[in-house]
């Protein structure tokens, strides 16, 4: 866990990649592949061998201890949690993995909120998939509620505004109702 905490998340390259790229593509980059493998290893060992609780396995608490800007922190924590979810892979239907997946999906849904509507919709789709396959063994979510939230998010208009200052370009996303 400590080795994940000391990774330089605040670098401009990683920050930009975390806010713009899909988590799956981010960790395919040669620069970040070792971090992805480390997250996978920690997640799988804690889940399948050490049988830790979902709250102990989730890296959200570890990541919140980092000194990052709030919006950037959401993006970075989000990609790390999504990587943990991806690490469960085909074993997601095992008992420990099932409870961890539910926990991570709940954390991601709260984390992204209305700030990252496209990411939240992606999480909601994964949540629907998970609830569809686990409805008999773990009736945790209401699919109708998830669909209503996805519909609400899909009606938001996302505007991208770029501003250049001192040779640096900064993209700002403004979210509002679609007219």
C-alpha cells in the first residue's frame, strides 16, 4: 500500500492522463503499467488470500491522504478505484470479490457525482451489469433507480472551455441542463 501512496500522482503528465483518458487505457501506457500491476496485485492478494473487508481493500482512504487539488483528486482516486474493479476481472463472482465490487461501485458513484457525468454513467452501466448477474445472490441495488440516475446524467450538457495563460492550456468543463 505504501508503494502506491508514494507514486507521484501530482505530476502534470499523470494528472492530465487521469482526467482525460479511460482508466483501462491509462494503465496500458508503459509509464503507468507498473502502477497498474501493483494495484492489481494489492487488490487480488487482499481479496482472495488475506480475505480483507472491502473497506480495508479499497484504496480510496489511502488516496485521500495525498495532497491533491479537489477536482484532480476525484479524477485520480476514480481511476485507481476503477483499476481495482478491473483487477477483479473474471473472478468478480467470487464471494469476496462480489462484496468488494459492490463497495467500489458505490464509492465511485459517490465520488464522480455530477462533476464527472460521463464517468458516473460508465459506473452506473457497470453497476447494472453487476446487479443483473448477482440479483439472486446479492439483491443490493434497484435497477430502476440506477436507470433514472443514468437518464438524469445523460440530459446534462457538458461544455468544454479552453483558456491559455502563460503558454499553458487549461480545459474547464461546465455542466448544466441541456436546452
